[in-house]
């Protein structure tokens, strides 16, 4: 699927396709341990982080995924990362996942706008019929954020995977399909306006 690695710009955040120059800033953004309660702890050591970073950069360069550094436009600092992944071109499906933000950006509207930018690109440019999300079934914060998009809950895949540092994980699945996108867009735009930072 082409155009996975196109930069996406909003009023709060810019999503920048991952390049080598992002490494040090992204490492600093990954330092708060609260980020990693339900994710592999890539902020726990520089060696671990560098392995993740190189795999993510390679996946982006090879167009198997689209991994972004999330830059806060107000501070001009990198505050996290998000990705297009599990790409299925023949089915016109992508997953948005591996999303994390430094707590300094929580509640700022950054996550709402990143969701809006990525969903808009998926449906309006990539021609997706379906965008998937999945999260640890125990991750109540992530599940609330997905429900608020609103993405539709589709069920729990039991013992779906073993996440390093977390253990055996049941994955809760959510999706947005093309017929739902106009209403989802309107909802995200409304929530973004209420955050005080309307999208461009």
C-alpha cells in the first residue's frame, strides 16, 4: 500500500515518518514508565529502544508499515509515536497501533488529532474500507479512547499474544469501516474543537 509514510500535519501535532534523526528525542519521550504498563517497555534501556527503533525504521523504509514520530507543535518536541501496521492492501485494510504518548501530552488533544489525521489519510487517501485497532483487554485507558472515537468493539481474542514485559495478553478488537467514517470524522472534529485546538 503506497503513501503509508506521508507526513500528516494538524494544529496540535505533526506526524513525521520515522527517520534516524528522531532517535534521541523519541528516546527522551519514552522515559516515563507509566507509558509502558500494557506495552513492551522500550523505554527501559537504550539498547532495547534502539532495537525497536531500527525495526520500526526499516518497516517504514520498506513500506511494510508507516511508523511516525509524534511532534507537539506548541513545544516543537517529540512526544510519542504511532503506526500504520498489519497492512492488507488486497483487502484495503490497515491497523492503527503501537501508539504511545508521553504523559505530558495526555489530555492535550494530541491523541484525538492524531486519530483524526490517521483515519482521514486511511479512508480519504489510501482508500481503506476498514481500519482496525487492538489493545490489551485490561488497558482501560486505551479502550475508553477507542470507544470515544467511536470505534466499534468487535470482541476479545483470548491469549492472543505474549507481550514482552507484560506477559500473556488477551486483545480487544475495535474497528471503523468506511460507511462510519463521516460520523466518526464529525465526532473527532467536535471533540478536537472542545479541546480548544480545532484541526486545520
